[in-house]
């Protein structure tokens, strides 16, 4: 086999996940690898689409309830945002609670640093400490915030991207990162009609399709792949049994390709499962949080109860009631 020259900066975990995901049946690649610089930019475009309701609803909840949220949380916290992206909704929270510091954590380092610079310009007196890391695992926080009370911020219903067992593991990892007694403000999307859900993940302008297919472009660029991207299309499916939207990349013709020196083939109609977006009812959300070590303190929703912003507290472990 010839030597394959890979991108020098490629994350070994990316290579491992892609090769394993293409070899397994059904094929699947974790959604976190969407977020190179181009993927992060495309996702920010998605949040402005008319079909994509979660961002608008969550923003409306923050705008309508900022005072109440600030009263419950109080001031002086270090806000730790998991998967911060552009931090677009973060100023609404920061204005409401008068924090002592802000720590955005994201896997896309270049996008993270750009966003941190922009937020620092808007909040010049607020210490901002960006951390480039895979936030799905416990993350060492800057020593400068060690003695501050912590508030985790995980907006956008991103918790829905995890299958429930992984969501519980992630919630426990957040608790380990933040510590017992910390608080968490988390967005969760409610179950609603398929006529609303599917267009939110398959928009008319094709931005979500470009976001999904960008994963193949990243594989080609960083892992010496030769995947014919034009042989694939984006698909979004509502799985009612599992209460989730599924995103897939589907082969529109039979293809053979290589990635990092390994050969693969897919028949017409074969798919790569790239993302889930689980939707939670009120009781489901509370059970999920309790399983992850968090107890719900307050909850705010939009007028139609289609999206929830939930405040929870990290409780000490108990062996009995």
C-alpha cells in the first residue's frame, strides 16, 4: 500500500471515527465532525433560516425572561458555554446575570477564537477565556475561575444530538467539569409535527444539505479521500418511534472511494448516518437531566411550549433517597 499523506493538523480521533464509521453497518460518523471552519459557518447560516425555528424560539425565551433568569441565577458566575459556536445568544444571558468571567469551549479552534474576540469587543470588562476542546468529555477549566460559582450554558437543543445513553454520559461529564453545586442552563426542543420538524432540517435553500455534505469535503481534504461528493445527497427523516430527526448522506449511485488509504464502496441508496436531533417532552427532559446528575430548578418556554430553556443544579451523588 502506498504511503498516504494526511493533513498534518488532522485530529487522530477524526481519522479513527471516519474509518470505523465507514466500515460499520449501518454506516455512521459522529456529528461533532461537522464543525470545521466551513461547517461552523454553514451552521450559523442554518440558524437564520426561516424553517429553522429553534434559534428564534430560544432567543425569544431569553429576551422575554432575562430578568427572571437573572433573579434565579444571581450575579458573579463564571459562565462556561459548551459548544459555543458564534456565541450568538450568549450576550442575552450575560446581560441578564452580570457574570464574573466567560469560558467558551468548542472543538473548532479557529471559529472559537474569532467568536471570542467578537464577544470581548462587546464586553470589554469581562474576562474571556476560550478553551479549544472536545466538550463531550470532562474539560480542565482555567485556574483563574477555580473559586467562582459556575454556570454551564448549553443552548440550541444540541443535547438532542446525543442518543439518550450518550446524553446521560455527557451530562455527567458537564457535571464533572463544573463541579457539584454548579448550575446548568440548557435548551431542549419539544416534540411537534413532522410538517414543522422535517423542513427545519431540510431547508428549501439547501443550506442544511451543504452542511451535511461538507463532512465529505472535510474527509477528502484532511484524510486524503477521493469521495465523489456529487454522488451523494442529503436526507432528513423523522423517526417517530425514537422521537428524533435523523440526517443521512445517501449515495445516489454505486460508488467506490478511498479514505486514508483504505477502500470503501457503497451501493445506490446506502447511507451514512451523520446526526440525530432528539425531541423531549417535559417529563422526558427532567428524567434525562436527573439521570445525568442534574435536578431541575426552573423552566421557561415559548408561548406555544415548543421549546424549553431549563435551569438545573448539580446535586451530590446519593446512594439512597
